[in-house]
C-alpha cells in the first residue's frame, strides 16, 4: 500500500484543532455562530530561542507560538 504524506498549513491546522473541540457538527456550527470574527494577521517574532509565527490570543486559538522550520527561514 502506497501512503502519501501531506503537509497541512498553519491556518488550516489551527481551524481543524478548533473544530476538534466540538463533539458534534451541530456544536461546531453553534460555536462558530457565537464566536467573534477576528482578523488574524500572523506575526514573525525573533526570540533568543528561534523564529516563531504568532497570532493574537483574541482570535480564539489560544496561545499560539510556533517555530518556523529552517526551510522557511529564508522568507525573513
């Protein structure tokens, strides 16, 4: 059996994690209807421990600080 590996981009992964907090489709829809829409602009932060993508906590995804892989450092 041939298995292909796919990479899920950062915003898609966060949305899937947020959806996973609901037990049913109805609950997910209700949560979406009752949540505030927040424009999310990721920020790049250079810290002593590395370079990170962050988004505002107000966006509803929790505290997000994800290291940028070495392959992506060239976009600085």
